[in-house]
C-alpha cells in the first residue's frame, strides 16, 4: 500500500511541476504583460514602472524561479486590480467555489447512482431507455442555458429560490443543479455498465444461490465492484466543476474563485490568473490522487500492482 501511494505521490509531484511551468508560460504567451496592465493610454514611463514593480524586466527563468519559490511558500503575489495579496483574495472566495462544487457533485451522485442501478437491473426495458434519454439530454444541454432557465422559472416566476448570491444555503441549489447536470450522464453510464457486469458475475450467482436478499446483493456486493470507475470519474468531475464554475458563478452572480478568474482575465490581472490556474490544477491533482487511494481500498489488486 505504501509503495502504491509513493508512486502516485511522485507522479502527482511531477504533474504539479508541469502545472507551474504551464501556468507561468500561458500568461507570458498572451503578450507584453506590462503593456496590457498599463492600458492603451499609458506612456512608456508608465509601462517601464509597471514592468519594474512586477519584476517583468528580469529574465524569464529568473521570473519563473522567483514565482515558483514564492508560490511554494504560499505567497502568490499581489493583485494590481484589487491592491491586495492574491492569497487573501483566493482564501476569501474559495469557500464559495468549493461549496458549489461539492453541492453539484452530491446532487449528481445522489441522482446518477440510483438511476444507474435501476437502469442496470431493468436492462433493455422501456425504463432503461428512458433513463438513457435523460442522460443524453443532460449531456447535450448547455450549462449557461439551463442556468438561465432555472433563474427564470424557479427564481422569477415561481420565486422558490434566490436567483443570485449565497446569503442563505438555498442559494447553492440552482447552481448546484446546473453543475450536476453536466456530471450526471457520465456517472450514470458508468454505474449502469459496472452494475451490469457485476450482476452477471459468478460471485453474484453464488450469492443468489445462498438466498441473499436482492438489496444485499446489489448494494453490498455488486455496487462495491461497480463503484471503482465511478469514484475515479467523480473526482475528475469535481475538478471539472471547480474549473468550470466560472460560467455558473457569472450566471448566478456568485463571487467565488471562478468569478474572480473572470474579472482578472478581463482586467489583465495576471498574478491572480496565474494563481487561480495553479490552485484549480492542484485541487484537480489532489482529487485524482484521492481517487487512486479510494480505489486501492476498494480493490486490493491495485495495491499489489
């Protein structure tokens, strides 16, 4: 088990290093950052001042090493738009994005897993086809369009839920539903495929021959083996939700990390853009590592491999 975790940790560290390089390079490839930050009406003296203040006049390798070293110690720079440390801005906004992502994943799992189990147990029936159609619609539906529909109907016409802000817990329901819709199809199909394979296995036939109840067979035996790919994809989907929350946070006016990224990109606030890209990538890597650990717990063969 320790050797398995060590290999995964080494791989995660290499990916983190790659993310550092990519996050740094992407902002530099967009053009002269000092000119973008100074604006179209700035003088050459203004540009030179900004370039010096932000260290943009130094060689790129020196800039990268300085930024990577500071990032490793938690110093992500200072936002020129907000005139505040980037780490403080992210720390203030991150709880909203994390709560939104976890809400969406929870709704997706509570919807996809039961539907996947029912679809597998009723394979080939009209109910199975209907559930498959729901998954197809969820995959094809644009998130921003669904968000606007929910705002109009549930927020404005029926007035069941708030249309913006997270002053109360129900402010996460609509954006959580929108995020869940994008994850439900993949989780549902994986659950269905895994359950169909598990239910046709020899150990399930043995369990039935022993007289075990259907609930025990499905939930205790079949679902345990079918859950491994679902765990991996759920971690990936949570990473997608956190990274893609910029659209949802904009639609519902939620001032999380996604909304902060949108503001920073539009204003060329590159220290914040770098930090957000790095943060979301690190969360994604951490979730993937956590999924590997959970799969190793579920399947001892992975620990021995």
